C-alpha cells in the first residue's frame, strides 16, 4: 500500500477519539478492518488524540500531554488544518469514515469497505440508513429506562415515560425486522462476512451494526438484536473476526494511548 503524501506535504489532520465510546469505536473497528497502520496515518500527517472520561470532572477530556478537544464538539471529531484557509471539521463518525474511504481508497491498495459494485454500495447505504433510525429509537428507549443515562440525557427520573420507552422499542425492533428480511435466512450458516445480499467482505454497514450491538451489550447488559435470529448469529460470528476488538481490548487502547490498535 503506497501513499504519495508525506508529513511535510499533507495537511495536518487531528482525530480526537474515545475508544470505548459508542460512535468512536466505529473508527477503531474501521482502522483494523481497513488494515490501516500507524505508518499509513503518519504518511498523511494524521494525529490521533486519545480521549478518556474524567470521572471527577464528569467530562470527556484529552489525555495529559495531548491537545484539548475543540470546545463544543462531540466524539469522534476530525479537524483538517489547511494552508491559508480556515480549519475544516468533520463531526459525525459516519462522515469521518467516508472521508477516510476517500483518503485510503482501493486504488491505493487498501481494502474497499464501501462495496465494489453500484449494487453493493447502494445496499450498504440502505443498511446504514436503517441502522441510523434504529439507533435513534434505541437511544430513546435507553434514556427512558436506564438510570445511568440520567447523567447525560438531560431528563430527570420523573420525566421517564413507560409509553415512550415501549413505542421506541417497538419502532427499533420493526426496523431490525426490515434489516433481517433484507439479509435473508441462512446468512450466518453460509459464512457470509457482510450484511449485504452479496458477500464481498466486511463493509461500513457491518462495522456500524457490530459497534452498537457490542456497546449496548457491554454498557447495559442488553442484546440489541434480541429476537432477530439471523442478525444475532451474524454478530456472534463477526466477534471472531480479526478486526474485532472486545471491551477489554478497547479499554486497553484507551489506557495506553492506542498501543496495540494496529494489526
């Protein structure tokens, strides 16, 4: 894999990332599935800033010795410093992944996580759209049922609604029903590595699904795809993939400034 840029010619790019967070861990899975190494990031002058949760301050902060996270940003956050232009920020994990797909494209020898055909790319976008909606409804359910969400949800315990929680869970389940129909039966038994009907390897959609399944399981002790046999079987298989890293591994990356991230 050859990149033409070097730290002296590429724009400086800074990525703030909290490995154990919900959306930031998409980037961790992505770098591993994409087979991007620290040298590849260095060649593009990309700096990764480790962020951790400061329990005393009740805030997510950059580790000591690293640049503070830009005020008002969520995680992950990507900043591109450009000569004679304002800094450019990318704020959403999905958009950051798309940016890296452009930067580390298959024409440069990297794995293609979008899909190699128009149909594959369209199906991946289908899945990502459904997952985005299902994630929102899942969050609504969590903030009306889980005590630990009170510290960040903005709700008070007395504002919880059992009806809202029930309907949110129903809508989320309906969206996963749709996804289960799309991927079809026997997916896991056939050894497929992608949620798409065509098996061409892992995609951004696959990474996104496993991210939220693992986060909800480890944070709240819940099976996010409960009742969806095909999705559950697929997730169990994907947790054995080389690019997957479990909660203990993610915490190790957080504690040791990404040491051991790259395969």
